[in-house]
């Protein structure tokens, strides 16, 4: 069952083809094969059904303020194993547990340092993941055999409502990686989720439509298992915001080539990558894609993929722009990265990871 524009309807979709630029379930042209339902205009009742579905071991893709996540019950081993298959992700690559509030943190994490509590109080709900020592609840099958666990309280109203309902039904946490196939660009709209996963989800799975994500890049991941916090993945919560709050030095893990740290996010050679080759700060040739802040004019012959007015909008639009290069079958994309010590750091981190390594 699902709702479209507030009306409860029975949703039975066939293998569907997205039709661009429409914002409802109707954008999907129904063909023959059964496929998962996409729920637009979620209501309390559909969220309840979605939470029940999670409790039964199914997959539910849902919006967060950063990117869309693909959720399953964090305590259900079979469901988690299915999630890894759907993502095409190696099982030693750990997952983030999503909970509805800081009040539930003790269930999953122990020996929580004082500075981590301060961070949680200041930035949750929001785009921040804390890596903490795990309790017995965080099993090897979600932590990739590590003794730590990643925890996040998302702020998107749909994510929040879904998690509350899930916990109300006795659930303890939802693991949710970004709702893309492993190594690909994270989805920031429901159409992107469909494009990534429609071939892998089954009729009992669901996709919740919460509109485009506000932040647009994944959460800041902070390792809190040591005396000082260490940023493993930059995001909207920046090193400056963290050190201003807690008055401690913040280490930023080196990005790029450290392959031994596979468990830290996005340290594989090719990550967040579209099909097109991405080049940073070079001059485009005729027919190349071009992404830059709006005050930088489009070089002659280049195809403009995004013109964000500031760094926040840059983060919001980046993944959609990279996806657009694939839709337009562009072979090369030239990106002029933003500068600054705000979300620009996260954008540059993702760009370095998706840049063509030759
Ligand atoms: O914004 C986000 O964090 C999104 C939304 C859906 O919440 N989720 C997300 O999940 O980006 P995922 O699985 O695509 O990326 C999470 C990263 C992984 O690369 C993993 O290496 C890292 O978090 N991670 C999870 N648990 C960890 C741990 N115990 N130690 C170190 N890294 C961990
Ligand atoms: Mg991801």
C-alpha cells in the first residue's frame, strides 16, 4: 500500500522506466515485472507500514538530510546480509546504525567520551556520525568485525518519523548505507535511488520519497574511540565547528591513497564515481561537462551541469550534476572545486575520490 498526494492507494508497479522531471509515483511507466513500491507524500500510516516492513526484514530506502539511505533492521543478520548483496558491498565495510535520538545511544555504544556527548548534544539530529566503542548489540555483521560502531541521528523529518515508529514497534536501530551500488554516486533524489536499485530490490521492499536532500553530501564521520576526535570523512559538520565546540584539536584523516584503512569511508581508489571521467581544474574541450560556482562563466563549447551560487548549494547539487553527465552520455566532466573551510572541504574530498586517476 502507498499514498500518492495524500490518497491511500494500492501500489503495484511493474519494471518501471523513470520519466524525467516529474515529482510523483506517476513518473514511473508501468511495464510487466513486479517491483518495489515507491511511496510519495508519506503519511503516519504509510510510515507505520514501512517500519513494520523493516521489522519483518525487508529493505526500505528513505531520505535523510545528507543522502538517501537503504535501511534494514540492524539486529537482523539475514536482512543485513541481503543488504550487502543489494549494495554489492564487501562485508568488511561497516554500516552506520541510525537511531531516533541521543537517548538510545547507550544501547549501541559504551565508554562514550565527554567530547562525543557534547558533539551529539550540539549536532544531533543532523549530518554527523560518531564512531564509538560498541556494546554487545552491535554485532560483527554490521561492524565488519571491528570493535567500534558508527551511530547517527538523522534530522530529515521522514527519517526521524520512520525511526521513531520503528523503535515504537520494538526495533533498536536501522543500518542504512547510502542507497547506491557500491562505489557509485550517492543518491540525493528518489529518482536517483530508483535508477541505482530498481534492478536489485524486490516487491516487498519500499522506497520513501522525501524530495531532494538538503545537504547533498554524506555525514561527517568522527572517530571518537580515542582521546581526541578524528574526522574520517568530512561533511557539513566541519573541523572548525567541532574544535570551536569542544575546545580540542581535531585530526583530519588524510584522504586519497591509504588503502590499509579500507574501513574508513571512501578510501578506496574509485568512489562516488559517475561513468564519465572527472577532471579537476582543467580547461574543458568541446562537449565536455562543466561544474563550477555560478560566478565562473562556462567556457565556450562546454556543457554546464551545475551553477551553484555558494558552497552549500554546491554540495546540494554536486551528485545530481555528476549523474546528469551520465544521463547526457558525456565522457569527460571538468570540475572547478570550491574553496573555503566550510562544506567545501567535504566537496573537495569527494571530488578527489571520484577524479580520474589515469
Ligand atoms: O550521510 C550518511 O552517513 C549516509 C546516510 C544514509 O545516513 N550514510 C552513509 O553510509 O554514507 P555509507 O555506508 O554509504 O557510508 C558510511 C561509511 C562507510 O564507508 C564506513 O566505512 C564508515 O561509514 N563506517 C561505518 N562504521 C564504521 C566504523 N565502525 N569505523 C570506521 N568507519 C565506519
Ligand atoms: Mg556510501
